[in-house]
C-alpha cells in the first residue's frame, strides 16, 4: 500500500509504515506480541496480554500494560529492557513474523545479544509457549542475565488478586518477587511488594504480580542458550496445576481472583486462573501436590480390634489427579495419640486402645516422582466411648427368680440325700 504525501507542492509516493506486532490465538488463548517480544502491543485492538477466550477476560490489561523483559551482561555491567509501560532501553527489533497462531520476534540487545522469542501453541491448549534463545553476538564471552515481569490484574477482582510463586529447584533462577511493575532490567534492584525469593501460595489479596530473574552463566562468542516461557489461563486452580504438569513447568506464578462472585472470598481460582511459567531452566518439573484438611464423622471406639474413621487421601491430589499410593508417600507428622494410626493408603484407624476425646493430627504426602514436592494437612475426629450395658434387675417374684430358687433348693436337697 502507498501513502500520498504532498511535499513542496509535489506528490511523492512513499511506502506506508507497517507496525510489526500481532494478536495470536490457539482457540483457547489470545496472546498479544510486540515486535520486541514483550506483550501487550498498544497499536492494535483489542489490547491483549493473555486473554482467556472462554470468558473474554485478560489477566494483564485491565490496569497498566505492565509486562516487560530485560537482559544484561554481568561481566560488562551492561543491560537493556523493554515493555509497554516501562519503555525501551538498549533493545531494538531486528525482525518480526507472525501467523494466526504463531509469532517470532528477533531483537538486538546493545550489540551484545540477539534474543529470539518464538511464540507457538504448546502441548496443552491452556498454555502458549515461548521459546527464548539468547545468542552472544559479541566477540568476547558474556554472562547472560534475563528477567521477565508482569502485573496480574485478574477478573473479577482486578488490582486485588492472589499471587502464587513456586521457584522449584532451578539452578538458573537467581531472584523472584511479586513486583510485576518492575522494568525487568536484571541489574536493577527489586525490593518486591510483599515478598522476595520465597515460595508463596495465595499471597494477598493485593495489586501485585511476578518477577523472575535468571543467570544462564557464561556464553562464548557465537554460542546460544535457550529456555521456554509459558503463558496461560484455565477455569480454576486445579485445572491450572494440571496444565502446568502437561507443560512441564520448573517454576511458575499463578494469578487468581480473591473473590468470586464479588463479595464472596474464594481461593479456588474460579472463574479464571492465569499462568506464567518456565521450563528448561536447570530444574526438575514441579509436581503439584495438594493435601486437603479432613474432618471425620464422630465414631464410637470399638471394644476390640479397630475401625476406619476416614481415608485422608480421598480429597488429595497430585497434578489435579487423585492421590494414591502409586503417586504419593504418606507419613504421619508428629506424635499421634495412642490407638490412632494412619496407613500408607490413607485410612485413619481407631483401635480399642484409643481414649475418648477430640483429636486433630497432621499428615504429609510427598510425590513419589519428586520427593521434595510435599504438602501437609490435618485430620480431625471425635472418638466416643462405647456405651456401657447395665443388666436390668429382675423382680423377686419373677418366674426366672422362682425357677432359679427352685433349682438352688433342688441342688441343696440332692446334696443332703447324697
């Protein structure tokens, strides 16, 4: 297409400017990609960060367009960053291509790095993956630091969300916080908003997000490192954990509403839980182990043997699948009362040795695939004493009494005759 431009009375034909950016979709998610690889391009509609198409809600756009990435060379103390809300320093776009469902951004970072962000559908429709490749285009070795930050604004409690961060065992992850407003410049300090460098579940509610920083070590001239980011959304937290398992996340953040419907506190992540995850960062896949507190119905202590009060595994999950002896190892936490035990299969047994009373005990389940992934819950139960049966008194004139007396007298008479 051409633009007509009148200059000094002369009509000059010049190429129109084409803004390199795209909103891409996979049928479940829409992701907005800028030419430099950040999210939320401002020049196209609708403004998109991560949109869950099932309800049309975006986990980033209701507030400021606060999402950014940054890169640094720790050896020369040089850095750059880019994002819709923080601006661009040291980053220039080299190329951008897209289809209806994919996008690839190639950017130059202060003449030292070439950073490629390749967006594409992943193995789960609930997560878009972004393969990030960092190439050293300089003539000397570099120490590559990469940061990525986003502010959660999750429907229906935008600006008042729960944030979860799980850091995992990554050897490359060197910092994390809930400060989604950060520039993502790896050389810029970050005090966090409510916390830094912690595994936290359901922090808030507050207006915050997630910031991750990585050190990928020394990269020789011409060499590359790569890892993968995941952006996604599901109906609730359970589905989000299942999607993370399919994706193979090694570290992640979840953004959830604090109320649903508004005015009703809720932590199950309905109607939408948003995902920000990483893999290929030198860690092992995180296993979502969830132990849920139990309350058993009141029971009467048996006079012999034992009875089952409840099975505590019945409402526990591993990556949203039921917890069983094949995927978790169960242990009692602390000292349980005499006469009350728990089996590896989750049955809480009450024996005749248990004293009557109200009890609350703790137990832990750990993934059999990843022993460091564990969760703890409690089980509460009421043990009642068995009823004492008191024989009824028999009246003196009762036939049974007379019969007994007759037998007694007969026995006495026989002894005398004998």
